[in-house]
C-alpha cells in the first residue's frame, strides 16, 4: 500500500478503539490486559527483526506499541492517551519523511545520505524515539508506564515489558547500522545523485520532529496533568 495509506492505518484508525478502551477502562480485566500486552510486544518485536520493507517494520512496531497502550489502561487511563498521542506524533514524522523522500526499503535509506543528509538524520532520530531510547520523547511513555506498574506491585510485568522493548530498539538500531555504516550491493557505480527540488510540502516535518524527539524535559508537567 502507499505510505500515505499506511500512515492512516497506523495512526488515525487507532484513535477510535483507544477511545473505547479509555471509556470502559474501569471494567477491564487486568489478567487479560497483561496477556494481550505480552503477546503484542513479543509479536511486534520478533516480527520486525527480519523485515526489509519499512512499512512492515512500522506495522510490527505498531503492534508492539499497542501492547504498551493496553497494559496501562486499567491502572492509569490517562497514560493510555498520552502513549497513543506520542506514538501518533512520532509515526507521523517518520511516515511524512519517508513519503517526502520516496523511501520504502532499508536499502533506500542507505542511499538517502547522498540525497538529503538532514532527512536521513530525521529518520534515524525518529526511529530511535519510536524504540524508546532516552533522552528522546519516545522514552517518556515507557518510563511512566513502567513506573506505574512498579507502584501497583507488578514488578515482574514491568521487567517483561522493558525486555520486550529492547527487541524494538534492536531492529531500529539494526536499520540505522545497516543504513549508515554499510552500503548495499548495487550495479550502479555512481553513488551520488542529482539534487532535485522538492514539490511536496515540508512545513510540518520540523515541528513534528521537535515534538517526537525533545519533549522528555516536560515529563514532570505531564505527570502532574495525568
């Protein structure tokens, strides 16, 4: 499917089920939520390891992130909304950047350095934020969710969720390593491409990049709000 359609599937269509989950949160069963969260994070982590298409990688990452959103729905529903909002902002940034550069494969990212170095840096920074690497914004919801699980006497579940997050971070780090420190085999000896002026708008990308990577210092304010 096109990147724009994939962006809608992974962002906009999550709002309705998450809103429903928020409304019925007092009547949810914690054991079922734990089972769904473990299955989602493990399936999303293991499924994205051997993918070469960025859309498939982001699809499995979406499954893993829904596990984090579900696990906290009963304990603190406000964190469910916060986790979804940060995920949507980060995913929008990555999809808009990939669509602007017409990048759909990991191989294409390795050649993106020659076309637009800032665009490549935005892709890498956003992927690290999706993986939950501190001090980026994506670390905030994971940190708060793990803290709530420990406060509510679920340290074992917190450890399992933290270990499962390493799977996501690993395949994002693998993409960055392959794209920046190696070069895919190619029959074309010309590595540098001519620069063509962009016809697509880029107005939202700087703002979304800032939101998806630099909001961690605002965590105390968000804690008070939630």
